[in-house]
């Protein structure tokens, strides 16, 4: 076997196969491997013309086909399969070689794997990849972690196969050491959950409050996609809503069961945010909304609960309402990204990753599921002020929210009055109002805690920690 391949991919299901083709189409010689050898041979049979592939069956042949230092990409089912594949290949590798895990791994697993492999001198590069199977083939957004040294060797290759933003910049950057890449991919997916939930709420309000049909709502989304909401998710929403089911002749959205899945990265984003103490309420509401939708029996048992049944709005009222929903959606979206970037900043601080938030916004501008014109502006906000405490502190976003807030509130009033759930819009507005509040009821919470558990409190007017003798004469003592 000649040692010619610049990169190898093991795990040739939809993602691995398309990633391998992407490398080959960009001129790299790609070694191929899969547990079940037929996938390897199928790829070569179907797409062998696209570039130079080196198909292998045995692990040792796969490793032998790679030039040194070896670059070995794992694209298998995340979790135990990733560990199984590492155990199979690591003993065959040498110091300086790189294992790139492109699966959706939990960043804590990535940190563990990186630590273990570092002892053998192997670079483990946990890499977030977003864009689904189309992205893997034509250019995904890529979020590699791992050592800076590994990025020197890998970076140029990843830049070549990645999506390119409108200004030509590749949608890849060295996110930070060990698990930083998978952490950022996790938050990307959390934001994706929130984006989808907010779009879903906008759709339902336009349908149930304004009285529009799915086809009419598709047109509204199409218009929105020419403005500041311009994004992949808005674009596909218009396409989905205008699709008519061939079998029934009904709008496609009406024949799909309304129970969504919530697993993996969206849930992890919320779990980790709880550990880090970061309020990602918009993402959490999105995860909970999916989980509520899946409780079919509970929903069936609750269907007769009392609630308003409102008449649809008049044509002119509906058009005005649609404009308001656009404002509410945009403002809520700013809040979701504010929360997501806060979580990245907190993770970066906790694990010492030194993540450049502007660079993250830049690599999400194309290739990934949340790609949007809006991300250019987030990047600009962090470029102008890298120490921005929150996106809401950026003058432009603050001004836009100020302009949107009346409509945002009105939309929530209408939703509440007419009994249409809008937990994402509501959570976003509550977050915004909580941040701007002069005083929060946390003062009362602290007083209660001191009452029942002597948990103590601090005062606004002098330094120190205090406890009130609630069971006695209610005098205050220094704790
Ligand atoms: N699908 C997406 O849109 C998307 C987007 C971003 C990231 N990802 C991530 O990319 C990775 C690959 O995704 P996918 O959808 O292409 O494939 P997948 O369905 O998650 O996994 C199938 C692949 O894993 C291999 N595999 C499973 N268990 C194994 C084991 N114990 N040992 C060795 N190989 C094993 C399979 O080999 P056999 O052929 O032998 O069964 C097959 O190649 C996953 O981690 C996924 O989360 C997916």
C-alpha cells in the first residue's frame, strides 16, 4: 500500500461520505474506511470519478494509506462508537498524528478524549460541523477545537472544504483548545432550536390570530427573507409552508404530526447553561416546547380546558399584525443570540478557551443551519467592541429593540388574549425586561431564604453579610 492520502475518513454514512467527497473534490487524496466495508466500496463505485480515493477495509491498511503526520477524520455515531473507533485506531498511530472527530460529541467527552490521547502525543481535534449532508458536501461551517499546532496542519484543508461567506472568508476558525469546538457547535444547535421555535410561534400567531393560510404565511416569510430576517431557516420555512401534500391536497404542514423531537445538543445546551449559571431561557423554552409537543396523551387529556376562541382579524388588521410579528420575531431573535453568546463566553471563561466571539459569528454566516445576514452584524458588534458585555449593549441592536418593543409587547398581549402559546417570544421579552429592571424580586427571594434557612443577605446601604432574627425580636445581626 502506498502512503499517499492527505486525509482519511472513517464512518461513511451520509455525513462522512459527503465530507470525504468534499475533500476529494477539492483535490485531496482521501483514504476511506467504514466498519461495514460495503459502504466504502459503494462510495467509490458511485463517486470514484470525483477525485482520488484510497478505499481500505482493515484498520491497519487505512492508517498505512495516510501521509505523516496522519490526519484521520471520524464521522461515526456519537458516543460509544466514537470511543470504539478511537480504541481501534489509536494504537496504530504515532506522536504528532491527528484524530479529528467530526461527530456531534458532548464537549466533556471531547475534553476526556483529548486528554487521554495527548498522553500518547496524538492531537485529538473535536470538530463541530454544521450544515447537514448538503453542507458536508458543498461546504459546511466548521468549528474545530484541539491544539493550535494541529490547526496549523489542518486549518488550510478545512478552509478549503468549508463554506465561504459573502466576503469570501472561509467559515472555519480555530475555536480554542480541547472541547471548545464541540462546545460552540452545541450552542449553535441550541440557538438553532430557539430560532426554529420563534419561527414556529410567528407562524402560529399569523395563522391563529391573523387568520392567514399556510400559503399566505409562506408569502409573508418570503418577504421577511428579503429584509433583516434574511436567513436559511426563514427561507426553508417559506418553502415548507407553500408545499401542498400530493396525497391529500392539504397544506403539507397540516398533515405532519405536531410532535417534535428534543434530544442531543439542544438539551445539552440547556443542561450546561444551568451548570454555568447562564440564563438561556429562550433556548430552554424551545427545548421544553418540543418536549411538551411530544406528550400526546397529556395534550389529549387537556384539550377541553377552557380558553378563548377569537374571531380572526380583518384584512387590514391582519396585515398590521403581521408587521408587528416581524418586530417581535426579530427582537426575540436578538435575545436568543445574546443568550447563546453569553453561554459561549461563560464556557470560554470556565475552561480557559479564550474564544473570539466575533470569529464565531463570522463562521456561522454561511454553511450552517443558522446562517443569516444578521450574523454579519453580530460579528461587527464584537469587532467594534470585543469586551461587549452582551449583544444588547451594542448600540445598533439596542436601538432596534427599542424600536421593536411596542410591537413585541402588543404581539404578546394578542397571543395571551387569544390563547396562542408563545413561550419563546415571552421568555425573550421577560429576559429583556429583567435585565433593564431597576429592582428585581430577588431581594424578596433573599429575604425569604434568610427567614426560613438563615441564608443571610447583603444590604444596599452598607458592606457586610447580615441575618435577621426572624423567630425573635427581628433585630439584625452581622453574619
Ligand atoms: N446528519 C447530520 O445532519 C449531521 C450533522 C452534523 C453532524 N452529524 C454527526 O456526524 C456523525 C455522523 O452522522 P451520520 O448521520 O452520517 O451517521 P450516523 O447515522 O450517526 O452513524 C453511522 C455511522 O457510524 C458508524 N458506526 C456506528 N457504530 C459504530 C461502531 N461501534 N464502530 C464503528 N463504526 C460505527 C456506522 O458504520 P456502519 O456502516 O458499519 O454501521 C456508520 O458509518 C454523527 O456523530 C452525527 O451526530 C450529523
